[in-house]
């Protein structure tokens, strides 16, 4: 059964039940009040008649009925009573609406208290049917000599009650029609407010939303226009270091996070993306988006938080994958060119030249491989440098490893990924620098040494150099002097971060038009990178 049908049916049943209760209650109240009112009226008339001197003196005559009957009938018509019966001590009638019943004994058997001198109101059945009576004694001095009975039939009272009951029924019917219309309007408004959804659909969507929120790795917090929290997922509880059984809904956002800017988003209606925010001593990237209703009014805002270190780690991993892919592509392309050259020499019959070409390529490749195997025994770093050599060959760049290099004494705790980040981005930076210069010989030299207490990495290029005015900004994320790289402004900032984690240092010297040398020094005994907690270099690096 649909929601609006349930509402209409429920309200209709409620109105009918209430109408029935009201009708029954009103009927009983009105019937009781009407009987009480008519009884008092009948008693009052009976007492008035019993105190009339004419009535009292008539009892002493030989034919009391001849005097009493006309008086009683006149009064009966004036007060609209059903009957006025006056009788003597023996209950013999001296008046009655039906003259034929004069002289007969009164019916009802309710005169006992009256003959004791009391006025009463009673219900009894007489010759005219069930009636409500008011009875008063007729005195002669202090002696009761007769009784006056003024009565109204029960059927007349029921007729009056029926008239009132009909009015109540009409009112109940009108209320029922109004209630149905109100139920229809209410159900339509509710349906519009809940976008035409049924309660089961709303319950399902709530459970689905809860499951979605909990499946998101980011912290999610939503607020209303007053800045009170309306939605918060488990990840946000973890970020805020608040137990899951602690209710955050209804709390003000400022109590949980300082400087969230969420209220500012509510006020302006402008979204904010990838903004840094400090929560519990850690840096998070926050996205803040306003929530609009169907009238394009801001009714709240939602924010998502993700640990910046996790994003940086992911970015490094993607950078490594891209570097590996470029190296493989370069090697594939370079060896394809050599195979085509070799195929052409064979097809031309230049076998001696083909043999010389093969020998030369083998000597060059084997020489580099043998050098790397001897001086850079770590297979990850050696393979990475070999890939860079193939890329340089494809780019027509003379890339060489200084023959004085030696990278044998690498502590096991030093992250190879971080070393690749440093070497790879510095070499790539050199490649970009020489590609943008006009030198005929584009040269990049890599020097590695592990002699002493530090690892030294040096990359030299003969590019255009770095202007002195940009020296203070060269390691800032997003800053670049290049014009062609789609990822410009990222590499050197990643290098600086990796070196800081190693408690190392990086310097550079550059001459405009001549080239640049980057020099990195990493202490062997402090080269452990903390992957979990951000490092305060002033404490952990001896600064």
C-alpha cells in the first residue's frame, strides 16, 4: 500500500472513530442534561400548581374535578407538558388529558415519597407510556391531601436527542470530508518533500548511503546551516581520534575541527578543492562542497579529508611506474631501430659492416651493464639507470655515468623507491633542461658515490641553467621554468621531500647558458625514512 493511501485511510479511520466517540458522548451528555432540565421544569410546574389556593380549596368541594380539570389543562397547554394529573390521597384522578380517565386511579406507583411530603422527579410508565415526571404534594395545613404529577413522554425527549444527533452526524461527515482533503494535501506535500519515494525505498537508501560512506577510505563530515554535524563516517571518527560509540551528530563542527572553512562554504556557496588542513597534528587534503536544495538554496556543506602523506606516496608510486614504462618503451624503440639497421645491412649484403655494428653495440651495452653490475650492484637502481640510458639514446641525449662512480655500500634500511625518486627526477630534470637548449651536444652526467659517511648523488647537465631570481622557489611544488612538461613543478618538490625524510641535503650551482649541477648528500646512519609520521627535522635530524 502506497504512502498517500495509508495516510488517507489512517486519517479517515481516525476521524470516523473520533466522530463516533464524540457522537456517543454528546448524545449521552445531551440526553442526561435534557432529562435533568425537563425534570426540573416538570417539578417546578408541579410545585407551582400544588401551591395554588384554588387547587387546595377544590379538594374540599364535593366535585373537585370540575374545578381542577380546567385549571390543569390550561396550564398543561401553556407549559407544553404531555400531562398534568392531580389526584387525592387515594390516588383518584381529579385531572387528566383524557377526560374519560377522571375518577380512575393513578398509574405508575411512584407516589410513596410524595405522600410523605417530598417533591420528587421520577421515571415511570403510565397510561400514556414511559414518561419523566415531576411530582409535588398538595398540603392542607401540614397534612398531605393530594399529589400533582407533571409529565413529559420519553419519546418526546428522544426526538429532541435525535435532532441533536443528526446535527452531530452532519458535522462529523463534514469533518471527515475535510480530513480526507487534508490527508490528500499532507500526503502530496510529504511525497514532494521525499521526492516521491516510499518509506521502504527511503529505508533502503539510508542503508545504502551508510554502506557507501563506510566503504569510502576518506573521512566524510556533513553539516547543516547552523554548523552542526549531520553525517560522519567511521573513517572521520578515526581521523578525529573519536571512539565510534561517541555520538558526533548534533555537535558543532568547530568543537571537532578548528578552521574547517565549512561554515564559509555554507555562507558563500562556493566549493573548495584540495585545500590543506591540520587535524590532530597531521596534514590532510580537504574538499568542501555546498549542499543545495531544489530551490538552489544552500542547506549545508560536506567535506572529505584524506591524509596528504598517503597521496604523496601514491604519487611517488605512479611516478616510478611511469619512469619504468618510459624506460621499457625507450629500450624497445631503441633496439627496434638497431634491428632495422642490422636488417638493412644484411639485405644490402654488407655482412662485414653488420658484424662490426653488432660488435660495437654489444661492446657498448656490455660495457655499461658490466660497469653497473660491478659498481652499482643493487639490481633495482642498476636497472633503473640502464632504462634512463636507453631513454637518453632515443632522445638523442648523451647520458653517461661517471666512471669514478661507486654505489656498493647502500644500507639495507634505505628505501630504494626513495633513491629512485631522487635519481630519476634529477635525471629527468637534466633531460628536460638540455632538450630546451640550443647546444649541438646535449649532455647529462650522473655521478654516484658511497665513500665516507654519506651517499652522494650528483647530476650535471649543459642546459640553459637556472636564473638567480628563481633560486628560492626551485623546490616549491608547482613552480617550474619549463614550458613543455605536463608534470612540470612536481619532480624537484618530490626530490626535496624524499631528501628531507632521509635527513639529507640538496644543493645546486648553475650558470645561465652553461648548465646546472645538483648535488645530494644523504647520511648513511640517518637514512631511514618514516613512512607513517611526518618528520620534524629540527628534532629528528639534529637541527
